[in-house]
C-alpha cells in the first residue's frame, strides 16, 4: 500500500529563491539574472520596504510631537524612511541601467555585423555572386 503520510514540502520563497537569513548566500546561489528576474526582485524589495515603512509609521504615531524628545525621535524615524527609499531607488536604477547598457552593446554589435555584411555583399556583387563564410568572419 502507498504511504499516505503527508510529506513536508521544502520551503521556497517568492520567485524560486531559497529562503536564507543571510542575503549574501542568496546572491551567491544565483549565477545569472535576467532582466525579468531583476524586476521581480525589485518589486518584492519595494513591497518589503512598504511593510517596514508601515511599521515605522506606527511607531511614529505612538510618539507625541509636542514633547521635544519624542518629536526628535519622530524626525529621526521619518529621515530613516526617506533615506531607505532613496537608497533603494538609486540601487535599483543602477541595476537596471547595467542591463540597458548591456542591451545597447548587443545592439551595437548587431548593427556592426549588419553593416559588415552589407559591405561584403556590395564588394562581392561587383566581382561574383557567392559569398564565402571566411570572408564574412574576417569583417566581423
């Protein structure tokens, strides 16, 4: 007979990344990230930031702004929120710019290969109709 006991399922976080307390372990486990994966990660990071922000704002509501010491704590918490948002936006912008730079490099290489092929075709059309693969590889 089949064993009908429930088996424990392995815990996997969103987007198939392993759960880990240390963020460096998670980063090392991923070898190549695609742009879509990065965007998904950015979305989840924004959601986490929103949760943290809500918790901090709850703390701020408990503090009285009329008492000078608590007012300073409120300001410090507000600055913490703004700084963390700013850092996250800058970091995510840099990561996405890296992908756009890579895309531009690929497009430039494709354009160069197309131009080289056109030149080769123009030169060969004057002499003969067939093109050798070796000639194309020399230009590329």
